[in-house]
């Protein structure tokens, strides 16, 4: 229950909306992640492995450090994710042209085909959901989702910065 002592009507309304939004967003995230896991695992990869393929599509060939940062994973976890994708034939390692100590990770043709199939199926599901809304609401939903993602990334980046105390 929220503390509303000495709050204006506007502040109480904002607090009420924030609480309702928190509950709705939490419910959405839980449902979304369960649904994504259910849809992705039938392709014989984990949700994290799917996100790694998605990151490689967005970033292009990448170092392990860059991929780990994009996925907000530590390097050892990202390495295990990549090793599994490599074993399954979806990711390949190549010599880094600018750093002899580094390797570049990239999707194989099989990885691109898998990613394409998953993306097509996921977009078809999204189209079914969006079909029930007017175009302006669909655009607004997309804008809100992008803004939420940006705010979350910004919060995570700020949290990752060392403070004067921890440095």
C-alpha cells in the first residue's frame, strides 16, 4: 500500500497510476517471458540463446565482450551461451582482423535461417494481437514499449557505472 500522507491530489493520482502500471507491467513481463520461452524452446535453443542470435543480427560480427555487454551477461555466461550455439551450428568464431588476441562471433547460415523462422513466427503472433487495436493505438503501444526499453537500458547503464565509493 502506498503512503499518501501530505500528497496533492495530482501526486496521489500519479502514485495510483504508477502502482497500477507496475502491476500491469510486471504481469506483462512474466506472461511475455513464459510465452517466449515456450515458443523459442521448440526450436531447441534457450531464450538467452535466442537473444544472443538477435544481438548478433543487430550488432553484426562481434567480440564476446561486446555480446556479453549487449546481453547484460558476464563474460563466462556469454561464453557458455556462445559455445552451445556454436556446438549446434548456429554461431561461428573467426579471427578478429584488428586484434590477433580476439575472435569475432557471427551467425552461420543455419543460424540465420533459424533466426528468420523464429522472427517470422513471433511477428505473426504480434500481428494477431495488434489486429484488435486501431492503428493509432498500435503506434502508441510501440512508442511506449520503445520508451520503456530505453529508460530501462539507461537505468541499467547508470547502475553499472562505478561510484566514487566503489571506484
